[in-house]
């Protein structure tokens, strides 16, 4: 992973090969959709990007919506370390990074709970 790359930019190379959101048009559409969900939100919304991998989504959310508490959950501790390092130079980095198994959320909250 190239830690000199701006993680907020959608890229197909230079270390951020993260899935379909590496495509700028799809990233913009995802951010617009999330932004619309926050338009009439009176409280400080929280967004947890599950399995964020190398996607720029968590960085763009933190940068675009400073009133949102944006963070990332990733299974790989090695990848999480790199994601945290990439966030250091940013003016508005994600608020938190968590190393955990996504399936643990459902087990911990109960089988009938909903995560919104």
C-alpha cells in the first residue's frame, strides 16, 4: 500500500484498489446517497463502514461531512494499521478504526437486532 496516496481519492492504482468504489462515479453516487440520508438528521449521525478494505469511502465521508462521526471496521489488523497511517495527514480523518469480525456485531447484539 502506497501511504503517500490521498486516500480520499478514487483510484484504480497507486495502492487503493478497493473494489467498485475505486470508480469515481460509483464513489460519488455512494457519498451523495449517504448525504441525502443525513439531510434532515437533527443529531450527530454515526457511520460505520463495515469491511472498508481499501475503499476511499470512509475517508470521503469524514472529509465531506464533518458533522458525521465516520469510522471503519476491518478484519485485517495489518490493513487497519495502513488505513490508520493513511489518515494521519488528513485535515478531517475518520474518527475511529476498529479491528473486528463483522459477524461479531450480530452475535453481540442478538440474532433479531438490526444495525442501521
